[in-house]
C-alpha cells in the first residue's frame, strides 16, 4: 500500500511538471539605451587614449589635433551631403558618377595636410581606443549583466525613446541602462586596482 501511494504521488508530480512545461513561460525582458552606454564608454576610452600619449602631446600638438578634428568633422559633413544628393536611376543606363563639389578635393588635401604631423599620435590613440572598445563593448556588458536576469534586452533608442520596441504589455519594463554603466565603471575600477598592485 505504501509503495502504491508513493507511486501515485510520483505520477501526480510528473503530471504537474508536464502541465507546467506545456504552458508558455513569460519572457523576462528589459530595455537599455545603447547610445548612452556607448557615450560613457567612448568618453572613458578617449581619456585613456589621451593619457597614453600625454608625454608626446605638447599644448601645441593638442591644438593641432583639435584643429584637425574640427576640419575632419567639417569634411565628413560635406562628404555626407554629397552622398545624400538624390540621383534618379534610369533603367538600362550606365550608372552616373557621383556629383562633384569643386571644393571637395581641396578640402580633402587640407585634411590630409593637417593630419600628417600628428598622424603617429592619432594612430596610437586610435589603437588604445580600439583595444578598450573591444574589451568593453556594449554587447559584452549587456550580456554579462543580463545573464540569468533577462531573456531579451531591447535597445531603448535615441534619448530613451522606445522606437525599437514594437509591442509590450502594459506592465512596467525595467530600464537597465544605468545598471550596465555601473557594471562598466566597476570593471574599470577593478582593472585599475589590479594594475596598480603590479
């Protein structure tokens, strides 16, 4: 009788487990602002890159870097403007060349000339920033923070708007942006502490 009771209990437990497995489990999800996290990482990596070249960058060199960056930004905006000019394709006709701006080539040369004397420092800074961006990528940080907490994390979009969220229930959705930034800052602090001990 006792064995029969135990067997019946096991069958009931198994049936309950199977019934629970058949029912869809709610997806645990949250949002995070990729742009806000990227901005925090970028500011930190930029500071580390400048620190890595501080012995080579005199005030005069820093002024040249700022002038080059300003010129490069102006050039990039001009290039984007050229690329954005609509060109209606004609069926069967050969592709038309991109529209030319008479100042484009001259400005490209000015950018190249401005970069030449500071190229070595810029390359070194870019290498440092690339290294840290790979080490502290948004995807890695969000993945590390979300593991075991959420099944899905959606980009909150520009300035916190939820343009990428196509549907969600009326329940409150957790925004983990600040938590991921906090994780990044803790990892950086831990890395600094370890390097200072060596």
